[in-house]
C-alpha cells in the first residue's frame, strides 16, 4: 500500500497544481517503497535531490499565480515554501555527509509536511484562484 493515497481531500481544484502535487506524492511513495524493501539508502539521495528540484518548479508555479492574481496571503505562504526547501536541503547535506540515516522520521516529515501544506495552506487559495478563472 502507498504511504500517501491521492484522493479528493488533497485536491486544490486547479488541475496543473494537482498534477504537480501528485508528482510529489509519487516521489515520497517511492522513497517509502524503497525503504520497505531495504533499498532506502540507495534511493534517498536521488529522492532528496529530486524533491529539491521538483519543488522548485512547483513552488515557482504557485508563486507565479500569486503574483499574477495578487494573492493576499502570498507572503506567509511563500515563507512555508522557503522553510521546506531549507529543511530538505539540510537533509540532503546531512545525508551526503553521512549524518542522516534513512529513517522513518525523515519519511514521515516529508509525508506530513506535504499533506499538511496542501490541506492547510494550499487549499486556502482554491476559491481565490477559481474566481480568477484558474481551475
Ligand atoms: Fe504551496
């Protein structure tokens, strides 16, 4: 079973952004699958760099719409993005230096951050974006 199952509770009602979130879900599920089969160490580095590069693409896409539509909660939202990038970059640095072992805590941090951010923060822009014609 997947660690994160995609369902409507994760949808932000904007197709492009849902697709990007689904990619992030796939990456975290991949790490989980690899850990279950004892291959966490082999894929951790790849997943962390993949997350850093794909969240960059994804956060930029969201932030482009914030700017375009003058989204009022942009500043606090962007702060969450910055904090996440910092955290994952720290994981990557520590993993490469041998200071981060492949642990369930890291996996659960990624899962909880993504789900919490989508449900608690991203969903706040759904009706705003929809009203601007973005869906
Ligand atoms: Fe976001």
